[in-house]
C-alpha cells in the first residue's frame, strides 16, 4: 500500500503511475495481440468486424470501469482519513450497485444485439462476425467487473503493483490462448473474444486470492451491508457521476461509429488500426489521470490541500513531456506501427495504412490539450467535483453528433476512400479532425474551472508547510 499524503508529490505520482502504466500497457498488448493475430490470420475484414463493435464494447467497459473507479474515490478518501470501518461499508455498497448495473448491461445488450449492430450501420459482409464477437464480450462482462472492482479498491489504498503483476500473468496466457484458438483450432474472431475473457477471468481469480490472503481489512462482512442515506448518496454521486462521464463520451463514439461504418470495410479497418495505436500512445495520460484521482482524494481526506496544487502541477508536467515524445513516434514510426496490425498481402493494404497514419498525424499535435483535459478532469474528480467533467463529456457527445451530421458531409460525405491525402479520404477527414477540435475546446474550459477551484481550496496549515511537503 502507498500513502500519497506524505512525501514529494512528483516522486509519489511517478511511483504510483508507473505500475498503472505498465498494467495499461499489458492490457493494450493483449488487445493489440488480438488485432495482429486477427489481421494476419483472418484478414482485414475480420479487423473491420471487431472494429465495428469497438464503440459498443468501449461503452460497456467504460460504464463498469467508470462506476468502480468513481466508487473507489470514496474508498480512497476514507483510507486517507484512516476510517477503515466506513471504507469496508463503502466497498460493500460498491459490490451491490456495480453488480446490479453490470447485470442490466448484459441483459440489455444480449437482447438487442442485432438491432444495435443494424443501427450502427454495420456492413453485411462483417455482420455475423461482429455479432458473435460482441455477444461473447458481453457475457464476459461478469469477469470484467470482478477484476476492475478488485483492482480499483487496491489502487484506492495505494496498491498499484499487485494489479500489474496479475495483468502480466494474464497477458501471457491471453497470447497463448489467442494462438491456440485462432491459429490452431481456427475459431475465428470468437476465439479471440474467448481468449480475452478467459485472461480476465484468471486475473480476477488471482486478484481475489490476493485480497483474501494479504488484504483482509478490505474484505466486507455481513454487518457492512448497512446503507445510510448520506453515505449512499455520496457513493452514488461519485460512482454514477464517473460512469456517466465515461459513458457519455462513448455514446458519442457510437454515434461517430455509425458515420465511420458508412465508409465501408477499408476505412473501418484503417480507423480501427489507428485507434489501436492511439490507445497505446495515450496510456501514460490515462495512468497519470488514474493516479491524480487517488492522489487528490487521499489528500482531500487528509486535509492536505496545498499538496493537491503541487501534485496537479507535477502531473501536467509529466503529461506534457509524454505528448512531446508521441510527436516523434508518430511522425517517424507511425507507418511501421500501423503496418504491424494490418495485413499487407490484401488489396489496398498500402492505402489502408496511409489512411491510418493520416489520422495519427493530424491527432498527435493536439495531445497537449488532451493531456491537460485528462489530467485536470481527473483532479476535479478526486476533489469530488464531478459536474464539470460531466458537462465536458456532454459537450463532446454533442460535437460527435455534429461531426456525423455536418462535418462528414462538409468534406464530401461517404464518397471518400482510403488514401494518404485529405482529398482522397473525403468525408472521413471530418472524423479525423473532430476530436482535436473538441479536445482543445474542452481543455480551455476545464483549465479555467480548475484554476478557480484551486483558489477556493483551504490553505495548508503552517506545521505542514514547515515540513517542506
């Protein structure tokens, strides 16, 4: 466990974020492994099938992850205040509300899976593969919840190393299962989905054993399932506020996916490959954001407000440094990274790779406002200020609707095709530039609000300042 209320903020943030970053990296490794194996073994149409469901899968994962992450803010605050009784009661409430929500998601998605894919304008040539993949991933949400729940409460009390170790083990197993099911037994995209679910199940089981053996103070008892109006309201506000923020963004992505699917399989493949690289590149931002939530909530619980200001500054410095690194990676090695994912032996593979690289080159210069947006949004969540992040997410949702309705037609509609120039991709360029525009707009808004919020925080006492923290 790690107490983030004492010590140099910069070193604490780096030390806490590194295991999260490595954990995110290994998650991306088995996500990329799926894509590589699918692309090389099954072809680009299989990549398109998986990619056509990406926004729905992301929405389901975001709802679950946002819920438990938001709930964990309250756990972290109780840990900072050294109130273990209330911490266990919070975990008990987390278990009830997150389980109920996941059950609803699974039922709704499995019942309406085909109408959902029709609404997303999924091409007929990849419809069956997309349906089968989404069905298996949806049923696997049970284990997705279990692992994310366990990892969230461990991180809330400062333990970001154990979730990393468990992910490393499951990643290795996932790769082996991918190779076995897809390459040996020829199970197609369903095999890739089964391999991922199986890896998450192993992660969840190992993490549960660790909690029972090494962190018994986090285990809930029968008497902890007592809900009071005040504490439940705080928990629901944090959990569903975070889930709402995450899901609003992904609802916009679903709307955007509808527009992307209208371009056909080749652009879907290019977009899927580019988004895989995008997800890999922003992992440090995500790790710092997760750290800032825990850092700010622990220090808020301990009443150490000046440390919050220092931590936010240091977090932004780390994020901006990584944004600079990504510029070099994309402009000098972007084509190599995309080429690792896409089959090079099929028709128009070179053009598909060029389109994905075009997407990345237009996006990466705007990673600076994205870095500020993600870091400061997380800080506000850790401070219990969830309204502003939700408002920013609503703005992003509205902008993605505008992208489909106005931006795609503005640049030529769905007549665009894969290529390396703006003229060739046509309306898809409206998709490419939509996120940089909204990142910048929301970053400006949230910078102003964070500056005002920090000015209103109580000043740290004289004794704490004398310690040099």
